[in-house]
C-alpha cells in the first residue's frame, strides 16, 4: 500500500474534526524526522508505507511513549516493527482528531 493513498485519509480525518493539514504534518515530522520537502518527496514518489517508514530520517526516540488502543490493539504490544510504527502514527492522528493539545501529542 502506498503512503500517498493513506495520507489524504489522515488529512480528511483531522480536518473533519477541526484540525489542520499543517498540524498533521507537524505530527508526521515529529514521528519520522521528515521535513516538509522530504514528506512531499515521499508523497510524490508514491512510496510504499514500508519505504516511507524505512527511509524516515530520524524516527523519534520518544515514540515508545505512545501508548493506547488503535482498532482494538494496544500499540505498545504490537511486535512487528513496521506495524508498530504504523500504529504509532494512527494513534497520533487519532489524538489530533480528538482535539488533544499538540504538546501532549508530541509527548513534551
């Protein structure tokens, strides 16, 4: 699956709840280390989700602080490294859509 096919769904989800694409991008930048140009390159190249996370410049070491349930699965219990990273992003997007403060989402 391509990250560029999932990204618009994330945008739609957060915008429907009154948050912005810029806030979504900030969350993605925090988690993966991509800057705006890097994120745009990944979207334009239609990178797979595996390549998107595999090429992440600096996956945030505080990602392990992301806990909770996404789609009935506890994020911190996901064993497969790629699936855990996907669930981390899903959880952050959920928190953003639910109106959580950016400071808390970014685990500051």
